[in-house]
């Protein structure tokens, strides 16, 4: 067996092989034929691992799909958040409208209750006012008592009481009622007779003028005429009678009558 001399028959260096490979590829390119072996020969000299362009395409496609899916998820989440926010806003607005409607209803109910209470109070006050009796003259006093004797009265005694009054003093209805007589009353002069709601009657005599007519409704304190000295009278005053009936002779004590109706005389 022969021996190789030192430095002889040494294999081609990597650089030489690479140069040859490049030259071969160039030659093949000149002839128009680049064989299937050219690429492996060239690639064999590359230190990097072989890469398939198709694999790179698939990898890029997968990344794009993941990104699109992520975007879709983000858009769906945003849409769901917006929808939830819109639903909460609509609910809040509906609740606000409901609260406003309830507040309005309660305010109207309170106003109605207050109005009804006021109306009841007014009716009660009016009822009390209409049921109240007053003195036939303001700031006056009794000058002649009931049943006082003397020749001035045909019956021999006074059938009512006389209130001191200057001519032209306002005469008032003592209580609510209906005028059953208004005009000349003989010895009573110009007189008014009122039937009250409790069935009793009051008479006002010797007036200088009258302010009411028969059938007229009167209320407590309403003016019915002016005091005077007409009829069988010795001077200006008001003759006042209280009766259980409309006719003469049914008289009762006027002071007791007024006091029983809450009037201090």
C-alpha cells in the first residue's frame, strides 16, 4: 500500500469547493439549464438550516388569522360594552321618568288633599258662620226690658226688648233665615220678620228704611235696614222680638233667646 506524501492529495478546501460550486452554477445558468441539483449543491454550503417558503407563508397566514380573530373579539367586546351601557342608560332614564311621574303624582295628591282640606275648613267655617247668631245692633244695649209694663203697649206689657240706637243705625239679621215680612207693620212701623233655620222667628220694628224683601235669604249679620222711630215709638230705637211662631202673641224672652244662641246681651 502506498503512502500519501505530506501535503499532497489534500481534499479541496471549503473555499475552493464554494468557488467551484459558484462557477458551476454560473456555467449552468449560461447554458440555460439550472438543474435540480444546483440548489442542493448551493444550499449544502449554507450554514443555515434549509427553509421552505411555503412554511413561511403558512406561518404568516396563521398570524394574520390570529390578529383578525383578536380584532373581531375586541370589536364584539366593544359592541357588547356599548350595548350594556345603552341598556343601563335606558334603564336609568326609565327609572328617572318613573320617579318623576311618582313625584308628580304625589305632589298632585298632596295638592288635592290640601285643597280638599281647605274646602272642608271653609265649608265648616261657613257652616259655623251661618249657624252663628249675632246681636241685631253692634255696640248697643237694652234700653227697655222684656215684659216691661206701661200704657204704651196695647197688651199692657212689652212683647220684646228695645235696643238703644240713633236714627240710621244699621240693623242686622241675628241669624240665617228667610224674610217672611218686610214693610209696614202698624204699631211696629217699618218692620221685618225673619224665619230662621231652627223654626224660630225674629222681628225688627220702628225702622226708618228696609234693605230686604219677602222671600229673600239672609245670613247672620247681614244688613236688613236702618233704625228709626216709625210706628208707635217715642223716639229712635230698635224694637226686637223673638217668637216661636210667625204671629203676634208667640213671643219669648229675647234676651234668653239670644243667649241660648250664643249672643251675649
